[in-house]
C-alpha cells in the first residue's frame, strides 16, 4: 500500500484488496482515479475512532493477503 507520511490514508491499485477487506468486515473506498478511465484505487482511512485492536486486525489481514 502507498501512503503519505503523517497522513492517515493508504491506497493501492492492487486488484482484489477491496473485495478481500470487505469480505472481512473492513470498509474501504474503491473507484477509478484520477479519471473515470483509470484503474480503480482502493483507499483506506485510519481515524482516531480506531482502536489498537482494530489496527492489529487490519495489519493481520493485509499481511495475510500479501502472502
């Protein structure tokens, strides 16, 4: 996943990530960007409402997906 330092958004063009996270109860956005004809980008935002256990679960799912 791509990120910007000190910004709580993570993006990827990797196919299937949005569906995988959705199947596991993680909400992301997925849409073509920057234009409607570009490849879809999956975007995940971390907020102050997320607990450490939420982030641990997310990290585990992302690590499992990458294997």
